[in-house]
C-alpha cells in the first residue's frame, strides 16, 4: 500500500496556461490550467535521456471552466458543474520517487453523473518506438465484454483470451490474436475488474497494473482505490496505450462506467502512477 509523500516535495511554477511540477529526479509534469488534464510527463530513460512519455488523450471538460492554484506542494484544480449542481476537485502531487498522485473529490446538490478526467495515455519509449513491445501486467481475472457500439454485454474470464495480463505480456502480440472482442473494438477498449473488488465499490490504494518498456528501461506502476481499470490500445496504431481508473461498470446501462452522485454525497478517488527505471 502506498502513502502520500509529505507535502512540499515538488518545485512548482506556472506559465502559459499550465502548471508545472518538478522533482529531484529531473522529472517534469505539466497540467493544463483550462481542463485539469495532464499535458506531458518528461522522465529520463536508462541512459539519462529525457523524453515525454504521454500521448494526447480525449479532451476534458470545456476550457476556462477550472480554477487552479498551488496547494500543499502540488496543484489543486476546482470546477463547478453547469448550474452549480456539482463541484469537482482534482489535486496533483509529484513525489521524488516518481509517483504522481491524482486525488479526485466531488460533491453534488442534486443527483448528478460524475464527470471524470481523461485517462492517461502513455508511450514509455518517449516516441522512439510504438507501444507494441511494452510488457503489460493487469491484476484482474475478469473483463467486461462489449458489443460493436462499445456498450457492455457481460463479464468474461480473461483465461485463454488476449485479455489475460495476469502474467506480464507484450501488448503488440496480444493485439494480433484472433478474438471476437478485439475485432469488435479494433483492439483493447475494455474494463478489467481489479482482484478483490469484483463486487464493486472502492478499496484501499493498491497496485493494479504495470508496464515496462525494454528499450528505454522505463517502468510504470498504477495504483488506485477504484474497482476497475480501463485499458485502450488500437490494433492499427499502437502509438500508445490508455490506463485509467474507473468505478464498477454498470452492466445494465449503456452509460458506463458511471457514478451518480447523490445530494450530500462526497465521492473520493485516489490514483497513483509511478515512473521508475528497471534493468
């Protein structure tokens, strides 16, 4: 189980509409002041070469709707939903060991669907190669099957399918497996149930996935309190892969993963991405 670092570890500056977090290992994370999304994450490879390991993801909420400030050695961003029905806060902290803490907190005045930040898209090679050689591990025995529209249709065991990442495996070869689910989605665009959270709900902060790029030596670990992990990687263009934390998918609704905030309810989520080097 991870614990949050003592506040004030990271050096912070802001410029041209972004907040910048830096740590003692020369990592640099930039966060958009307009949509609270991660813009870039520069980190060294095994040879000390710096590169950005993020790829452009889907747009977040409308620009100019977030208010950001320096807080506790990190960045705190706040957004009011239309009409003031809900408030969403996202806090970023970068630790010296390469851990990026993302804390989300939301409250609602009326029943409101929870808005979520974009998933993070990675290419650990820093653009020197695609993500096909990345070795992925996901701590999940089950995944959610989808139809051609991407809507959930049921739950299946990962065993004997390209979705079995319980043991580390390269992403590229799995994308080439003949499987009806990857054909429907053009690759991976599926939620995985985190072990011990199959019944839904949140749990303690724990490691749920990891990825390793043999070429650069960069290793990514993902920790979350959520019950599901969303993995996206395209068959035709494996330039990067998405890993995002999500609530337990509602298999009776096409709008998933979905959390409906009730009046007075406080929703909290913590997800941590840790970048390091591996031999």
